[in-house]
C-alpha cells in the first residue's frame, strides 16, 4: 500500500524529524515522516526537496492542523507531490478533497475509537492510534488497548504509536491488529530484539 519494506512509521517530532532523519529511515526501509510543526511554507518546501534529493523511497509529511499557515503548508505538500501525510491537532476534513485529488494518502493521528470511526467515514487511508505513552499527547487510553479497540472498529489500516520500545512490543501490536508501528524508540531497538 505504501511501498515500504518494514512495517514502521517514524514518529514526527517537531525540530527533530527533519530531512536527515527522514532520509535515514526511508532508506532503511521504514517510512520517514517530516515534522512540519513551526515551519513556514518555504522551509517546508526546502525540507521536502532535501528529502527527495536524499531518498528515492516513500516518505511522509506530518501536518499540524492548528497551525495558522496550514493552508499554505497543504499547498506545498500537494505541489511537491508528497505521497503520504499524517495529521494531528485537529480534523483534516477541510483538506481531504484536495489531498485525495492529488493522490496523497492520509493518516490522521487519533486517540479514541470515536475519532477513528469519524476519520474512516471521511475516507482517510488509515489512522495512527496514539496511546498515552506517546510523549504526553491527548488521549486517555494506553496504546495496546487503543490499537486493539480501533482495529476491531474500523476496516482501514491502523498504525500503533506510543510505548513501543522494542521488537517484542512491535510484534505484539501486529498481533492485536496494528498494521504498522510508529515510535521513536522502535527505530533504534527493533532490529536488536526481533530475533530474541
């Protein structure tokens, strides 16, 4: 569906998930995700161009929907033909038609089953189920029960995010219905512990 070798999304972290990290993750077979939080349109465009120069593999851009310049950022993503976006801090409803018309796959970050159902009704390509372990973001449900509940409620792909610290956690998420995992720690520990 996304053209990646391993079932791993790199979590978007403002000021950290820049082109260098995105390139490394995508070239290693995961999905690198560029964090656009706090960027203006020209900075985002430059970062996307740097990603394209460093990898021929798929990568995504995370769009924080509460940004005052979000319409400009969406235009940049469309103009630069980014294949995938993740969204947070709001509903992508207003931008879904534009993004889909450009052939961009949409994966909103959600924290509840109700949000996942709403996103599925809007026609997104999948959801990132982010549990309470994911850096203090919104939500009241831990990752493992959230992913299981969401995977049982929707028919679109579910990406697990939060508290996945090693290959055992990664495999556990896959067993309960998560299709991919998104976690910073997994990038460094997944390869170490999958054989144990």
